[in-house]
C-alpha cells in the first residue's frame, strides 16, 4: 500500500487547500485549526478515504479527532484496513 500520509497529503494539497495552506502541512498539523478542513471538505475527505482505501467510515464510528491530522488519519485507515483481513 502506498504511504497513506503521502496519499492523503497529496489529495488535500490538490483538492482542499490553497497553495499557502499546503506548504505547512506536517504529519501533526491540526487540519481543522489550520483552516484546511471544514464541514464540506471533511465530507469530501471521508469520501476520498473510503474510495481510495476501500474502507467504510460511519459518522458514529469515529471521533472528530480521527481526522484531525495526517498521522491520525493514517491510524484510522490502518485500523479500518486491518479489520478487513
């Protein structure tokens, strides 16, 4: 599997953030506090994760913190893909 954080970072840079915001995305950058994620972009990100990694994410399955940074997103994706094995 490709590097999860790099795949998600690329998607955020290309689809959800401005060039200035994208420059500072580290693995632990808080995506909501930095203004990258808001309601609509969060839904788009969840849809991307589901399609790209062949996982299902239900709103009542996750905590808001699960999508707060690239590192937390990677943990979520790994947990969901391991559940399918």
